[in-house]
C-alpha cells in the first residue's frame, strides 16, 4: 500500500528492510499492518502447521510474532539497527488463541 503521493509508508519501508535482511521472516506471510509510533501492529496469517494438540496455536508461533513486532519497532525508530537481537523475551500464556490469524501490537515503553 502506498500513500496518495506515491511514496512508501513507514510499514512498507520496514517490511522491505526485514525482507532483505531476513527473508525467512516474510515467507510466513506476515504483514506489518501499520506503524504509528510508539506502536506497531503485525499480523501472522493462520496456517494449519501452527497448531499444536488442543487445537490451539503453538507458543513458538506466538513468540515469533511478538519478536517480529518488537523488531519492527526497533527498525521504525532507527532503520540502521538491522543487527538488533532479542536479549530477553518472557511470555505468559493466559488464554489459548483460536485457530485464526494472530495480531501482535508492539508498544515502545
């Protein structure tokens, strides 16, 4: 999607950087819906291979999406930081997600 002036949106720029430096991320079909700092929204389309027993999406799938949402924010803040890595990620699985597209909302605090 482009703006009316024909220029790339920040989400498109970041998606292009991610596709260049880590093409496997984008093979999943993940979309950066929008970036409006301090927030970014990413969506991971549902695929049956993400399901674990109990008909719920696996933890590693959710962690992948959360990690990518935060990487999106890092690049939105400074697109030269392509070598940024996750140092620490904690998740508390409080509810089982349905077998459908997942959305992650990352926020800079």
